C-alpha cells in the first residue's frame, strides 16, 4: 500500500495551499467531496461543513475515499481521529493528494 505525499502536518510545506484551504474550506472540501464521490456536487460537499456532526462525518468519508482511491495505508479509526483533531490539516493533505486547488475552481466559475 502507498503513503501520503506529505505528512499530516506537512500542510505548512505548501503555505499557499494551506492558506487557501484555511480561508476557503467550503470550496476545498466541496471539491474533494465531488472528486471522491462522497457528494454529488461541490455545493453539497461545501454546505456540509455548516452542519454540526455532518461536517465531521463528511470529512471522515472524504478521507477514507481519498485513501481508497490512492491505495494509502490507514484505518477508519485513524481517519476519525485525524479529522476530529486536525480537520483542516487533513483537508490540506487530501488536497495535495488529489491535486485540488480551491482558487482554480473559483477562476473556472
């Protein structure tokens, strides 16, 4: 099985992407949800961040889907802990893995 392109706290290696995800989390998570098949659209994935408990569930499902798509080692329990404790760092890590840039999406619209 594979490894993540960067560690969980490697989010600071690409400070530009880190800032984009921290300031535009709904767009980043929405794109990830759509790309991984967790949500039917970017809008649904982004809105899920505003609903307590659904946000954690959606982030957890996205993380598992990214791991499955990229054949990365891990477990649902580890995913849950990473999303619960370091949700935005996990989102940056997933964006790096799936080549997602929130500003690219904005520019296409």
